[in-house]
C-alpha cells in the first residue's frame, strides 16, 4: 500500500486528490496539509485530519502530492527532503531560482515535477514535437490557453511547457522567440516566433490549443479539460512511479513511458 499525503487539502484540487487517493485500491491517505485547517477541514472518515503542521502531515507518508503555490511547495519540499518523503509537484509559476531549488532537492529525494499531470496533455506534448519538426518554419505557431478567473499565473505552466517543446523541436530558444503580448503597431509577425494568447474567465478548468498556420492550410491540436479528475489520476500515476525511486527529477514523460 502506497502512503500519500496531499497538500492544499482545503482547495478544489486538493479535495479531488484526496477523493482519488481514497478511491484507489493501492493507495492510502496518511496526511492532509493546508495553511488554514480550521476553515478547510473536511469530513475525515479514515481518521486523517487536515493540519498546518508539516511534520505531522507528512508523518508516515511515502509521497507528497502538492498542487499549491510556489512558496508553499518549496516549504513543503524542504521538510520532504528532511524526512525522505518523495514528492509529486503539479504547482506552476516557479521562478528560475525556485526551479533550481527543486533540482537541488531532487539530488536527495525523488521528485516528479510537471506543469500538467493530465495524461492527455502529456501525449499532446509529444504530438506537438512531432508536428513542429515535420511542418518546419513555413508554419506560424500560436499557443492559446484559457483558464478560470482565479488562476494567478499567465501564460499557464502548461502553455509554457508546450512552448518549450515547440522551441526545442525547432532548435530555438523560447526566451528569444516567444511573443507573450501584442498591442498597438506591432508590425509584421517576426519569422520563427511562437506566440501566446491568454484568456481568463468563469470556471474554465483548462483549455489549450496550438495552431500551426501555413499557406493554404491550418492545423490545430487541442486539449480541453472538463474535470479535474484527469489531473488527479495522472498525479496518482506519478506517485506510483516516484515511489520506486530514491532520488532524481522526473517529468510525466518518464511516468508515462514517453521518455527513456
């Protein structure tokens, strides 16, 4: 039985993760973390109470699943490293320095870090790489994403991951070729650029479309989430994967067998 703790237990994604763990035949919930447990504590039929005490919440856990905020994730990861608890991180919006801190922690405990745990999204990433290489520079690329009104980072971590895949497939640097805003007299589209468009509103869970626009034809590859359950299912697959490793930084490509 795989013992799992969930961070952000009071949020929608945290509750979904808890439900997924409880419904799994091979996983057991051993901890539930939240910064305000008094207001967020759900019914706990298995005797697991929501707590803000990291060591109490991680006691007995093999893996922590964390979909929170960058600062909180890094605080949780520091205790995971101390206790030898592996981690599955679906948090987005990390700075380069924070990403480096995660990589350092992965020298001591195994971590799966992915901006999107959806199996479908990660298959889409592989399709994007194939399309970008095959179509070449004769096709302009635009990445469009839409999320709910409460999302705090833009573009989404998933959209940026798609941009990185597209840039690598073309052999360019996204930092130099990414276009993240357009306003006013922008002039013609720069050759080889990868554009991003961000929409925020309502309760949209997550929608991503990559547009390849050529001369006389257009190709669109899309993924639309209608439930957060697919993220929770992917996170459990990642937890099972990382539980068998001592240390190292992995992505969903390795979890799904898409990468060596």
